[in-house]
C-alpha cells in the first residue's frame, strides 16, 4: 500500500496513477500551437480594413472600417483551430451580438467637471441663491 500524494489516503499500487510527462509535454506543445494559431487568426482577421469609396456625384472619398469577411467553407476550416468555440460566426449574428453588448453596458458615470457643468447642478445653485 502506498499513500496518495494529495490526500494521504492509502491506495493499492495497482490503483495508483502517475503523470506521464511525455504526454503532458505533448499536450502543452499542442496547446501552445493552438494558442499561436488563434493569435495569428486575431492578427489576420481581427483588424478591420479601411475601405475607400469614391462618390460619383461630387468625387468625395469616404473612408469606412470594414471587417474581413470569409465564406462559410473557409470559416469552418479555420475555426477548427479551436473546436470547442465558434470563432467565426455569420456577420448578421455578430452585428446583433455587438449591439446587445453595447446596450448592456452600464451608462458612463459623469466626471466631477461634468457634474459641475451639468444644467441640473447650475439650476440647483441658482435656486440656492434665491432662498434666504
């Protein structure tokens, strides 16, 4: 009988487990490779492109940021980097998610300067001066 390293409970040698360092290091290498692949995806597809559009009527140039879009086949192939997570989603779904996240954010708190300059605080101060 031997004692468990974590609990101190006695267990039979046939029922004991040991860490296979080779397999653990291989798992670590695979995770590292996966992490590098996800970082490369973020670097490649996470940066929006600046698209210039020239209007025909007055020849003005509009610059807009646009996401890099992919076909379903390419997105599913690249998404295999991290099989447990949907890294690529349909564009309308992403737009809906972004709107939901923005709407769920708490309203921004005012700074002291904004509180002093807000119309409500000015009205309160004017009202305070009128009452003796």
